[in-house]
């Protein structure tokens, strides 16, 4: 996996680089444990280092994410991170608006497939 800026540096057009590469690593602290009020992942940030503490574990995928652009979320904390779809969304076969969790030192890649559907892969 490459950073978009590195792909641009080797001559790939910027639009392709953004779709194929990852943004710089951005640390986002979880907020609460629910979709409502969870820490929003910005649409242009697709390389996230999640930090969690106690009851502050929730992150929400961006409602403005482009289709087929991967979002990688890595949890650096001992408390599992909870990642929710945008309101009305679904991740894999989970119920609508349900979260998936990421344990310590693991990562998930999320890909938006439609306006409400996301798929996710867990790294072991």
C-alpha cells in the first residue's frame, strides 16, 4: 500500500493517486460508544490511526466517501475501536447502523460500495 503523495512523486496523475493510494496517517480519538456523536473520519482521510480510552471508542466512516476508495483504520489502543457506517449504512452483513470492532494492533480496510453499503476486511 502506498501513500498518494508517493504515487504522485513517481509520475502518476493526482486523481489516480488519490484513488489508489492512502493519505498521510491521521490520528483520530474515538468519542463515546455510539454512532451518534462518534468521531467522524473526514472524507479525504483514508489512513486512520484510532486511539481509544475507556468509553471513548466510536468512529464513523464518512458519508461523503467516494465509491471504491479504501479506508484503512488501525487501532493503537488496548480498548477495541468501534467503527460505524454513516447513518443508514451497513458494513458487511451487520444490521443497519451497526458497528464493527477493531482490537489492539489490528486494522480493517473499509470500501464503500454504494450510498449505504460498505464492505470491510480485518487484518490479522
